[in-house]
C-alpha cells in the first residue's frame, strides 16, 4: 500500500479524493489536511510517500507548501486542481503528475501506476524550490505570515522552532534546516539562525567562540563550527 | 424761393444716392452693431463723395456756391463719430477751398466744423446709450439745421469783405438751412429703413433656424432611419415653408414631405443626378430652375421646379442628403438656401451625436458580455467536483445543487436586458451562493438583510453577482477562519443602498484600483441610473471589505 496524504481546503474535495484513492485498493490515505500548515506537521509526523496537493488554498498555496518541505522528507507530489490556469504541463517534469477535478477514476489509476513505478525505482523526488518569502507561524489561533527580512533570528529547542522579530517570538512548523536552506538567514549555532542585517556587534570570546548582539539587544551564541562561515559572509 | 426749390431738386439727387447706397454691398458696413476700421473707410469714401458732389451740384450765388455739401459731412459725423465727420468735412472743405471765391476759406472751415458737430452729437448719443437715435431723422434734421446755422455764422465771421458776406448770407441762409436739414433727414430715414429691414431679416432668419434646431433636437439621436427622417422632413418644411423636403441616405429616399409626395415614395432609389452629384462630390448642389434647370426624373407632371441638395456628413463622410424644393411658379428664396445649408450642418452634428450614443450603447452591451464571460472556470469545475462528492452522501442535496447550477448558468446566458428587479438579481446570486456554501461548507455563512419593499426595484443586471463573487473568491476562500458575507439592501437618505461586506479584508488594494469587474459594475450603474450613483469601497485590511452600491430610490429606468 502506498502511503498518501491529501491536502485540499475543501471538505468535499478531500472526501471525494479519499474515496477514489481508497477504491483503487493500492493507496492508504494516512490523513487529510485542510491547509498548508496542517500539511507540514502531518508530513513531518507521517512521512507520506505521495502528496495529493490542491494548488489554490487559503494563505499558502500548494506551491508555497512545496517550498516548506524538507528535502529529505519530500514525498512525490501529484497536483490536483479544478482548472489548469497554471499550465501544469509545464510542471510535468518537476511533479510526478497532475489531476483535474472532478477526478476521473480511470485517470486516477494511471496516476497511481506512475507513483508505484516511481517508488519502485527508488527515485528521490526533487522539486525546484524557491526562496521563501513568508514563514508561516502560529500566533494565538491565527496563522501569521512573517517576511524573512523582518526576522531577527530563529531558535530551535525542545519546545519547537521559534521565529524572533521585534514584535516577539512565534512558533513555526518549519524546521531549522528548511529555513536555513530556503531563506537568507545564516546558521551561527546548531540551534540558531541569524539575520545578518539585524546584527549590531559580534563579541569575540576565548576558544574561538563568539557572541552576537542584535540591534534589539538580544544575545546569540556563535559556535566555532559556524563562526568561520559567518566571518566569510561578513567579510572579515 | 427759387434757390430753395433748386436746392431741393439738388437734394433729391442725394436721396437717389442714398437709395442706391442702401442697396449696395457697401451698405453692409452699417448693418453691424459696431463699426470696424474697414467699414469706416468705406463710409468715409461714400460720404466724402456725397459732400463733394454737393459742391459740384451747387448753384453759383454772388461769387459763392449755394450747396448741399453739409449733408455728407454731418451724417458722417452722426453715424461714425467726430473723427469720421471731421475727416469727411475736411476733405470736402479742402475741395471747396480749391474752387476759390471770397467764401472759399470760410466754407472750407465750416464744412469741417459741421462734420465735427455731427460727431459731437454722435458722442453725446452714444454716451447716453441712445445708439438707436443715431439713425433718427429728426435728430439729423435738427443737427444739420444747426450745422448750417453755424456755417452762416462762420461765413459772417471770416469772409471778407463783411458787407458782401452779409448780403450773401441773407440770400442763402434760409434755403440752405432748410434744404440741407430736410435732405439729411430723408437720407438718414432711407438708411434707417434699409438697416431695419436687414435687422428684421436677420431676426427672422435666426428665429427660423433656432426653431428648426429646437424641434429637430433629439430626434436624430435615435438614429438615422426612415421614421426619424420623416419627422425631420416635416419639421423643416413647416418651418421654412418650401414646397417640399426630402431626406436621403446614400442610396435611397428616406423621407419625402410636401408637394409631389405621390411620386417620390420613401424607400425608392435616388434617381436625381444632382443628388448623386452632391453625394459623390460632398458638396452643396443648387438647381435654381433658371440657369440650372431642375427636372424631376420620376414624373413629367412634377410641380417642382428648383432644388437645393445639401450633403449630410458625419466626420466629413457623406451619409445622405437633405433636399429642399420649390414649385415651378415660385422662386427659391436666398434665405431658404442659406437656411437649408445651416440645417444640414445642424443635422450633421446631431448625426455625429447619434453615432456617439450608439457607440456608447455598444460599449455598455460589450461590458455586459464581459461580465457574463467572467464566469470563471474555477467556479464551474469546483462546483462540479463538490456536487460529484455530495452525490455519494446525499443525492437529494446534490440534485438541488445541480438545479442551482443550471439556474445560475441560465440566468448568466439569458440575461441580455439592461435592467432586472432586485428579486431577480438576488435569485441569481442565491444560486451562486448555494453552490459556494456547499463547496466551503462551514467556512462560509451568508447573512441577509433585505428590505422586502425593495424587491421590485429595477437595478442594472449583473450588479450584485460580480461583487458577491469577489467577496467569496478573493475574500472568504483565502481565509482559514470561518467567513461571513453580509448582504443588506435598504432605503437610506432618499437612496437605495445595497451593501456587500465580508470579514476577510483581503482584496482592498485590487478593488480600489478598480479591478475585479468593479469598474464595469460602477460604469454600468452610472450609465443606466445616473452619474451620481455607483459603487463605493471601504475596507480594513484583514478585517473587512465593504462594497456599497448606491442606487436611485425609485430604481433605475431605461430612458
């Protein structure tokens, strides 16, 4: 059985696709998600092999979601959309397949076939990703989209990944690794990413360690491992 | 006494000159309200000639000349002011001076003085806003009388020897003062009558032209068709009193009104060569029936004998002609000829306006088509997807949704008129919303607050649907939280106000820039209901977007 995840903001669309997928007898629908944030969590938790992804969704589109998935966790992606205004044929090479709603069972069987052979061949799905221009964060009961340019630093610990701005800190479902890969934020410590534009000064300590003081007056540790790279970027 | 009669005889020559002058093109100089330099030069030449003739026609009396020279100088002053009067007086005076005699010098001065006196009276009258009196015979009479008296005084004062002067004045004073004054009065009355005739003629002409303009105004806006052409032809015939009026397009007679209508049936082809010539060359063709014969090509018994053909133009392109006819026994009045050309240019302007209106209407129609075509494929396929999912779970609900979908599309396609009742618009919107509510389920709630009294109100079609679609598509569908669309319609401050509000507040910028079909909705309301009505946008980012549609209290009516 192929482990699948459905992401679509419409209840009926999710249910219909789930029914159709289960009717093929080859797909195990692990979960259905109504938006990109739920999907990020589910992907990290359930590690699906294939993602059936709607494009038009509130706040974050299907394309946005792809940019937020860790490379190692990246499942195969099948776009499902009502109307092909994105000229999905152009994505054919990058995505495994695409389906048009309402989905025809016969067409769906072909897609499942494709997924199965891709998995059999052991191809690691790679999608061309772009720089993130918004980081989805939780703020009270809302999802807040934060522009990486206003982020001062990001800190990861047992409680999760927190994005710090001058307004405060917000939890995000994205991993530090994804954020490092898809934004201009720089790793300065195993648990920290920093925005170089927000650095006020760097204090040099013994043992090749350092400490960053940000413009907001926060102090961030710099580990020996990442100091070299930081110096290169800053040009000293 | 003999001298008086002889001077009167001489004066009659002046009256003949005055009469001829009043008929000559030079007289046009006097018909305007104010005199320009060119006109003054003409008047100077005419009156100087009069004055000099007055000297030549004069009778030798005691080594002097009894004459009617004063008339030209005084009238020039009266009509044209001191400068003109002085110039004429000086010219005639110098001329008299060259003829010699013991009064040569006195007469030279006095004629100039007479012209200036006329000019002073002119100034006095103008300053007291009595311009009409410039052409008053009695004022001319009195002025000339005193001018001649002045001349007598100058002769007495300056001519030598004094004894001869006094005996001369005794002989000529009375006849000259009388004949010159009467002559000037008669001269000016001829001029006045002729001038009045010109004025009256002009007034009649203007009145007629204005009447035609007033009556035809707006008819052609409905387009250039046989029925509008017929109305126009009737009006022109009634107002100008010509024998018959025809209006043609480029190929056929659209309307014919008046004599000989029996054999000039509307709808028939243009047979007259002069009409074809007018269309071909884009110029006025006139067959006066004398030099250029006019022959009716349709019937040998046609009573019409002369014709004027004026092309009707839109942007200098001939679209038809207007023809004025007079019967054989009647002359074609010059007045009607000018009027005919004026009317044609007036109608051409109206046709241009009609074309503009027509294009504006086309624009409204194409805007409507645009709105209809905006039904977006996303909506259709998502609707079909939703329904196909619901069929599994609830066939009845699925059937209901299909009926809504079909109602929505039927309304979209069928609605070709400009206006519909609010109830019809709401029905259209309701079908749309029913489908979107099924699609978004608990993410979309609709709150309605419609004043039932407004349901029969006429509003432009496709006013609500595009705006509600914006609220759902660009508002609610982009929210993670539950969305609410509020739809209100009520009377407020003598207007009908329809509000569509969503709690997303996500498309402020785009809608304020006039995108998303709002521009068309707004423009259609303005075109169909009046410029003061239309849409307003109020939004608070991430809180709400509210579109307010303001409509006339009594709804919109097609005009």
